[in-house]
C-alpha cells in the first residue's frame, strides 16, 4: 500500500455544516458509478429544498482538509431519534466511511442530544451493511420497496 493510502486510513475526519454551494458537488458524488446503484437518486432541486428544512441536517465530510463526502440526517419528531438518510463517500475503500460514521454519532450525541440512530439499506448493498454493522448497527426490520428488499438498522447511543 502506498504512503498516501496509509495516510487516508488514519487521517482525521472532520464534519462541518454543508453549504448550498456544495450541493452540486454532492450530486456529482451521488452519480458516481460506485454510488448511484445503492441510493435513491436526488436532484439538485430536491437537495436545495431539503437543506432549507429545519428538520434536515447536511454535514460535509472532510478528510485531510478536502471534501470527501456528506451525510443527510433527519430529526425524528420523537426528540430522541435521528434518521441517517445518506452517507456518500467520494474516495471509498480507505476506511473514511467508518470513521465518518463514528464522528456523526458523536455529533448526534453531543450537538443534537439524540440517543438513537436508524437507517435503511438495500439488501443487495453488502458493502453498506458491512459499514453499518461494523460500528454496531443492528437490523430491526425489513420491508419491500419497489420490488427490492429494504433492511432497517438502528443503534442506541449513550448520551454524554
């Protein structure tokens, strides 16, 4: 493995509130051939509307000071849960997704005072399931969505 590959695997992940100007970059990341099959497509207009909502949070993922992805989170009305709607990582296979999820969980605990995160993932998305199971997400339900099996995962967080 190259020195830059090693640095990617150990580099710090930083999360920042996303800006409207970043949304076209997010659309580009979503259209990547290694991302698009695993997500429901979102247009720039849909991202713009979601970003403007008070109950939706976009977080930019920075690795080594460079934008490497984003999260979309939604506050559930129960005041304790977060829907983890999306993570997209531009440079995959280097552990950034796992480290970004750990950072997002800390953000949810400390900044949002939420103690439960839930998400859904298509059954055929084995990479996604691995990324979610590694930090402790567990499946709690499954449903059919347009002829595909959708798995629901959750994780309880200890508030600090």
